[in-house]
């Protein structure tokens, strides 16, 4: 698969502190790439290196087949976590300034801003000062400025912080639409539910090292535990549970159904298939619930961090 | 991609359109001129106050010593006792009573004079009185010794030493005053400019940090470019403000002097007489010598050196101000870093004012006109007195080298500092940042 961005063994030290230790990631073209990790893991440093705000000590960054150069600034749209706008400047003027810093001409910038302001229904804000807007409103302006120059690569650092659910959804839809239009998105966050919804690929950074990466589905497969949630109605729940316990590893289930049935988490042994379990269950009662327990990004995150001893 | 013009444009417009900037631009000269005019007006009032001094001369030696003037009237009494005279003087509300005891020998008179007044008398008045008495007594002494006073008066000849350099340039005392004026004006202008607009640059860097916009901006432009854009944009705004002040000041001076009837520009007593004569008669020697003095100044050198040193010095300091702005989070944290910048600046002005006036080519002023942080101010003050070209070039070379170093240093601090939040850095940390 074609990669838009690759980093090869990128390291960065601040004095004695190692912020990144030989981190290599590959971001496929047209994907939404989740860059995950606990606070202080080095995500922001990596993003800043990609944006050429800081230079790596060793290692290199390849964008679209070329080593990272000055002119690539125009190919990247970056929404930092620490974000803000000039408070005393008018929205329109400010957006024009930032767009022109990204290399757009005056006319181009104006035209695209009109389009985006219409699209996000913020047209009336053009002559307002930032300090008159609420935080969420300012974030919308910031989002527009980030995507305005149609960059190949979009980098969002915690894009949803400061948005209410409605606007967060709006932005999420816009991100997905941008992806469909061919942009590649790098997405750094702690909010795992948005990772599930958006990301195709993820990389997990922990204590300056990359500890996990790949397509999200594949990672989930390696992390799956062969546990199935089971809901079943039988004549005698106690007997059934004892029978099951002798064959499988059981644990308490935590899901909701409408009826009053026996709820269990059943872990299959390596040589058994889901069909075997299902066949056995149907012979003993009426199965109302049978779901494979897929590890959530959250689980993977926590487990991977826990398993890594660095 | 070169975004410098764009950044300069934004910084400039943002400054110039700022409300407090506009208010300051318009109000400052008005306030200044009203203040100066007010002070001038008050001191005139004070001078015009009339006062009467009662003189009780029991000795009879000093009857001719006191001539009444516009402000001071001397009233002689001789038929009262001291106590009565004191009572009368106080009752009449006169300023004071000068009492001269009755002595036979005027040689001893000096020790037998007293002055009585309600409040302690002004220093000026007392020295006036003492001078008058001393003059009178001296003359009496001379007469006693049999010396013709008229001859002494005739023997006082006017001396005016003509100054000329070895290469034949004629100079004069007025010349030196003109040089001093131009030198000090240039040095002081630079000092003010650095303080006002350096601070403005620093604040605008801090503003970007506190607004958290900095990361958005530097994902588009290089920090060094942003810093230079800020410095240049703010400076242009500063020059605009200065020009407006100059024009507005000129207009206001003429308006105010018309209203108050005070010539604000001539509050200084030194050249007042010469100026007035010069106004009345352009052929007077004083006016000519002023014109000559100004013509004598190395105008070409002065203008070029002014532009270069002003620019060099200003840019050097403003890059340091920008670095400070980048290193801290809020203006209250700037104090510890501002001090080392302000020290050499203030030192430069002091050295300029005290040593350059004393001896423009002395060791102290020469040395400090080479040290980069003080050289712009000190050199600007020295140049009107004629500084060898090699010295100017050397000093300017050092200044440029230091400026380049300062920009490098500042941009290092800037790169790292603008992304650091929260903690106030120490000097040690700043040194560490340079190596990042």
C-alpha cells in the first residue's frame, strides 16, 4: 500500500530527556491514522517534527516519497492541541492571513473561506472579533483555517476538545468527508470512542517508544481473547452453569437484555470454534444473545500500555 | 516561501489600528505640550510676583546698594527702631526686613546685617542681596585704598577665544553646544525608541504565546521569519507614531504658544537672549555663529551614522526583547530578564551625558563607543564632535556582528521558548535551550 507519510527511526532528545526513541510509523494514503498514547508519551513531539516545528536529532521523515522539505508546509494542515487565534483580530481578516501564510493567493483564500463559512453556517462572523466568540465558535474558525488550503495531509491533535456533542459530530463528519475527498488524516487523541469511529490505522506510543501499530482490525484480531457473550433461557440455570463451567472458562457477563436469562462470558479453548459452542448451547436451551467480545480500542490501549515494561 | 512581507503587514496594521496605540499617538503630544506649557506658565507667574523689602540701614553706608527692579521694591526707612520696623513690615505684609547695624567701620559691616521674614527667604533673593552688598562694599574699599573705579571698569576687556582645529576648521562655544544638542538628541531618541518599541515587540510575542496561536503560525512560517517580521512591523508602526508626534507636536506648539502667550521652546534661559536677538536681527553675530555651527557639523557623516547606528542598536535590542518575550509566559515574569538589558542601555545614556560632554574623545567614552550594547547611544553622541572614520567602522562592525549573534541567540530561544508553557525558565534553562 502506498504511504503518504513515513518516519524512519526518528529520535529526539531534550537535554537528558528522550522524547522520541527511534519511532517509525507509516501512514497509508487516504487513511485516517490514529496516533495514540498516554500523556507525555511523545505524540506532540512527533507531530511537531512532521510539521517541521522541531527538527529530529536522528532519523528521517518522508512525505509523499520525498524527504521532508520546507515547501511541504503547504501540503500539511495542522490543528495543534494548544490552539488559539489573535483575540483582537476580526475573524475574516485573521482567516485570510493564516490562509495566505499557507501560500494561498488573496482571491483563492477569499473564495474558499466563503465556501467553508457557508458550509459550517458561520457566515455572519466575518467581521466579528475572536474575543466576541465562544470557545467552540473559535474552534470552528480554527478548523476551517486548518483545512482551507486542501492539504494532502491533515493533522488533528485532540480535535474534539472544546466542542459540544453536536459540533463534535459536525467536525467528525467533515473529517470523514475530507478523507473521502482524498486527504490523509493523522489524528491524535485520548478519546478512544472517536478512534473506533474514525481510524483505519493506529500507532500506539508509550514512553517515547512505539509499542504497537497497524490496521485497527488486525490489531483487534491479535488482541481478541476468544470470549463470547452468551444469553440463554433453560429449564435449570444452575445445572447449565455447572455443566458449562466444567467445559469452558466462565466469567461474569455485563450486558443488558430484555428478558430474564442466564448471562455468561464464555472463553473458548484454542481448539474449539464458535460453532461448537453455539451447537452445544442450542441443544440445552433457547439462545437469545451470542456475540463475540471484540476488544475495544480502549482495552487494547490499556492492555498494551500495561504489558510494556520500558 | 517568503512570508516576511505578509507578517510585517499584519504586525504593522495590527499595531496601527489598535485603539490604545491611536489614543497614545494623539494624546501623548497633547499631554506633553500642555504639561510643558503649564510649567512654563507657572514659572513665569512665580517670577512675576512682586515683593517689597524694607531696608533699615542704621549705618548709612548702603543707601545706594539697592536698586528697585520690576519684581523687587526696596523701601528705605530710617526713623524706626528695629522692633518697630519688624512689627510694621509684618503688618504691611511685606516680604522681609533687611537690617543693617550701626557700625563705624564699613570693613566690619559684613558681619552685622540681618534679614527678617515670615517664611525663610528664597535662595535667589539672599544671594542677590549678598551680591549687591558685597559689590557696594568692595567699591567702597577700593575707594578707600585710593583706586579709581572708572579705571577698573575700563580695564575689563571682553575676551572671546576663537577656536580652530589644526586643519583650519573654525569652531566656537556655540558650536560645541550645537554638537552636544545633536548628539544628545540622537542618543536619547534611540534610548526612548528602544524602550518603547522593544517593549511593544516583547508584548506582542507574549500575546501570541498566551493566545496559543503560536503553534498554528509556526507550522506555516519559520520562527526566525516570524520574529523578524514582528520586529520590522512594530518598528514601522513606531516610526509612523514618531512622525505623527513630530507633525502634531509642531502644530500644537504653535497653537499652544499662541493661547498661553508663552514661547514653549524658549523656556531654557541659556540661549534665550541670543535667540531673541537673532530673531530681531538675522545679521547679528550670534545668529550667524549658530548657522555656522550647524553648518560646521559633519552633516553627511551624522545622517549616515545616525541611520546605521540607530538601526543597528535598535535591531540588536529588539531581538533581545523578542527573546525575552518568547522565554516567559506573562509580562510579570519579564523583570529578571529585562534588567540585564536595561542596565547597559541606561549606562550608555549616563556615559553619553556625563563623559561625552566632558571629553568626547576621552578613554571612557571611546571604549564605550565600541562595546556593542552601549555603542549605538554613545557613538551617536560622540559623532557630532568628529570621530575618525576607522573608529566608526570598527564600532559599527562590532555592532553588526553582535546583532547577528543576538538574532541567532534570540531565534534559538524563540524556537524553543514559544512552545514552552507554564514554568518560568531560569538562565540555566535558557542556555540549555540553545543546544536543543
